[in-house]
C-alpha cells in the first residue's frame, strides 16, 4: 500500500538547521506511516535570483502541495503573535483543493488569553493593545484556521500520532 504523502508546511524552513530538521520531519512522517514532502526538498536553480527565484520557489511549493494527499502545518507564532503568513497561505491553498489540513501549535489558551486582550465594557468587546477587536470564540487560532483544519495542541509528533490513528 502506498503511503499518504504529507506536505510539511511551516516556518521551519527558516531555521539555521533547516535541511537537517527537514530530514527529521521526513523521518517522523515515515515512522508514522506517511511520506513527508518538505519544501527544501526542491533544489533551487543556481541561475535564478531575486523575484525570479521567489516565483520559482512559490511554484515548486505549490506543486508539492498538489502532489500531497494532505498538509500538516506548524501553526506556532512566528515573528509575532500569529502563525507564519506563508504557512497560512499553504493551508488555505490545500483546503481550497479539498485536501485535509492538520496543524499543530503549542498555544493552548484562547486568543483572548494569548493576547492578554482587555475587556471594553462600553463596546462589549475584547481588544488588543492597538485597540483591534480580538475574537472571543475560545479558540487558540483565528477562526478561519481553527474551523478549516484539524488543530492539535502539541508538537509535530503529537499531530502525526493523531493523523496516523485517523488514517490507519
């Protein structure tokens, strides 16, 4: 039987040890009965630079998602309070294709708790430090992610364990 292919979305590609970490992720996938597809599996053409290289990387990653059966994404905060925007795009792209999307995050508290949002009695809403309303659905991610993906509180191993149980 063929292993289900998982596109490994996340800001992990920006780690100093990104290639070795990608191998670790692929090994974890294999141990759980999946084949991991990691964005840095693609060797970039040596002659491309700047915007041309960016477009090539974008297309190569979309092609990997097209080949995958599902996506698992690192939805931990990156460079701020929210998940990486590129990762979120990849999750949305996979969802639009009808592929199962899973994500994992260490963040257990609701957005209200994570952002230490202040209650404004006069407006009957929670707001962040900039005054923007913070949604109060008790979810640990924005509702568009939480309602379109299977969210696992924990790490990649926790997520793969749940996925393996679901697809066994």
